[in-house]
């Protein structure tokens, strides 16, 4: 069950754990408590690594397998950390037929990570998405809220350079 996709070590703080345990204490024994507990845990930590899932299981008095099952079933939950710059390449139909798959591959190569992963320095994470509603600009990718359109694989390096020395 441990998360093998991330190369960023878990670094929760005592304050985050205190916050989560307070949430769990308030939810313990309530029917349907797991979903709101996981939502709050993700809001506190930004994602749900195995260490956080164990705290949730312990705090609610349920099996870790149940927590993991829910955390992996719903797409709203992430088991992997997100980078400071979240790169999302649209692989919806309009983008895909115009070469978004090649852009995704080039981005993966340049960052040295696969989809769903985060760079070891925590700067970039990469994911694929389905349609962001900018089909007229296909193929597109976003970095956080910034949209880049009408791309080719050759544009990837130029886009990433914009974020290299920004902190």
C-alpha cells in the first residue's frame, strides 16, 4: 500500500497532525465520517500519503484498508504531493488529436517524472486531464492557473524555463 509514485518524503508537522486529530475527534462515531475526514486531511496536508491515512484510520477506529480504498476510489483525493507548479496537460479529444500525447511525453521527459508524480525538489508535479474547455487553443497545458495553447513538443522547454528561477 505505500505510495511508490512520489520521490518527495512525507514532511507533516506536529501542528498539521494536531489539526487532523481534532477533526477526527469531532467526527469519530458519526455515520459517514470517512469522506469528510479525508477531505479535511487533504485540506490540511495537500494530499493523503500513507502516514496520513494511518492517522485517519486510527482516529476513526477503522481499518487502514477501508481508508485506502476510499482514498484511491475517488478522484478528488491524491496520494501524491502536488508541486509548487502543477503542470496539467489536456488529453481530451481535441488536444489529443493535435498532438497532446507528445507534449505530455516531452514534459515527462524534461521533468524526469511520470504522470501523478512530483519532482524531488517539490517544484513541479505532472498530470494529464480531460478537457479544460480551451479546445480552440488545442493542444493546451496549464501550469497552476496559466494556460498555454497551440503547443508543440518544442514549446515545452521554453515554458519550463519561465519557472526555473522563480521561487
